[in-house]
């Protein structure tokens, strides 16, 4: 944010009386000279200036307001497919599925640009043709089956599962042995809480059904939570950010209460603790939920720098972002100095421009509010850019317009098209990491 390219609003307008007099003068001069075209252009420019001022005053606050979790969610589907995060890969794919005649999500457009990497993967798996269990029924296939969807998601994310088969096979003794040897564990329904990335196995008919946990709202204060699952070849009952999902109540015991009828039984979850921690909870953690940074208790400027480090770490954890990256970011922004002021007017430990801080309702001079606000802003940026830390950090430093311009000119290899200051900013903060904050 300390960049000279940092976002800020500059509004201007003309008083009605002054504008009327000036317009009249311009029209008289132009008419006298026979330059009616100049007069028309002059009138147009002044009107546009007045309209621009009105838009900035009345419309821009709503336009630039942070999107909610339910509407913004995840961002670029292609970036999600390339993220190596199975949760984001699953959400990207289901956003491009279509219903068959029975209401099951197992169809898709063969010409859909986002689906091309997925189709390419299926062709590699099945000797140059789309696998029958992935081929749409409209093209003579079986439609995208649930087990094929799960297998595809984890392979594309570069986290291949240790075993597979039909959905019910995932609960078999043979598959359990393979999963357990690879660090996964089995949790019977009602005997423990599910986590992001878990597989949910259901007993139904000869083949069963399998889903993937992509969102968790934990039970709280005696009230049920909810589990949000991505799947193929079944119906959905909710939608978030264009992704059709299945939402079922989650009891405090971890019991998942399905409502598909007595012919279906949730057997339980296949869980990998280490991997689940890496994947986050993108639907309900990033963005800070209802955390109001303006209510953060005032913090003295006299604290040792180490205290601010712990405050920054806590803020990052509350907002569901990578704490190590956020610590590097604040060190780069201000060196953890709550009194820092940049040459372009960015203020405080998180280097907020005054207009941005005002828009978030925080005091940029207060380290507690600023660190909370900075983490919340980063969380919103990460949602917008599909978990891409390089884009989110660049937007924090150079503004969203700078990122959009760089991507337009350079594509996904956008860094060379960023301002020099922002390129250096990313190089320092993401040293030893890829664009998604993974160690390389």
C-alpha cells in the first residue's frame, strides 16, 4: 500500500451556478467563431466531469465495497484449477457442470474453456478419449460419476489418492489399508468432526456415493453447524459463488444428518490432518466473516516490536490467511513501526492510505485496528484472486487496477508487467515460495 500506485479516490466537480455560467460563455465564444463542434465537445467534457463526480460520491462506495463471502468467494476458475489445492479445484469444476434431465450434476460443455485442462487429463487417462465415466450422457457416455470426479480433483491438484474404485470401495478394507498407510484416517459418522478436503462416503446400492468437504460451519452454542460438499452425479440444495453444493446439518458430535432418505447412509469421513490444514476453509474463513476491525481494542504505540509480531500473527489466523506471509508483508510495509508514514501518505503499521482506512472504518494509526484491517483486506483479495498470494499482495501494494493491467498485458506470467516497486515487494515477501504461497 505504500506504493505511489496505491489506490485512492480523487473526486472533483463544478458548482451548478458556476457550471451554467461557464457553459454559456463557451457556447457564445464557440458560436461566434462558428465552432459549434468545439462547443459540443466542451459541454460533453464538463457534463462527464459532473457525472463522474456524482458517481464517485453516490455509486463508488457500493461498487468498491468488499464483497461478501456468499458472492465473491473464489475468483478466477483457471487459477483455482492450477492452485494445487483440491478444494479450489473441486469448486472450479462444479461451477462448470450442468444438470441432466434428472437434476444430477454430471453434464458439461465440451467446448468450455475452463474444462479443457480437465478434459485433457481424462484423455490422458483413457488413451486419447474422454473416459466413459466422465463423458457426458449427451455424448454417449455415462455422465461424470462421483468417484471419477473425486479421483480427478485430487490428481489435478497433484495430491493423488492412495486408492480408489467405485464410491463404496473407498470404505473397503483394502482401500482403508492403503489410505491409512499414506497418513489418512477413517472417522465413523458421529465419532469425530470432519475437516476441509475430507471425503464423505455413503452407502447406497451396489456402488455407493462419495463427496468432498469444501466448507465447514462448525456447530456452536448448542446449534447445528453445516457441511458443504462438492460432488458429481447427484443433486444440490445450495449454491455459493456459482458452485452447486450439497449442504447438510452437522451435529456437535460430528454426525452428518443427510436428507436423501433411508436408502442412503453416511458411513463417515476419510481425513488427512496435515493436508487439511494446508487447504484452509475458503468459503467461511477467508474474509474475516463478521469481524469488525474498528472494534479492536486500542493498542499502545509503546509496545516492543515483538508484541506487534504476535498481534499480526493472531490477526492473520483470525482471517484465515498464511501468517508467515502476513508477517513478512508487515515487515516490508513498515518494519512493524506503528508510526510509519510513507512519502505518498500511507499511514501506520499496515501502511493504509487514508481513503482506504476510512472505507474500512478503521484508524490506521492504531496498530490493533490496522493489523486486523490489513489481514482482512488480504483475505478479501485472496478470495478475489482464487488464493493467489502474488496477485493479492500486488493488489495490496499497487491496487487492483495495477494487477488487472499486468494480467491483461502479460497473462498469468504477470509479474514482469507490474511496477518495479511492486515486483520487488513480491520478491521479498514470497521469497522461496510460488505465487500461491507454497514452499518451492
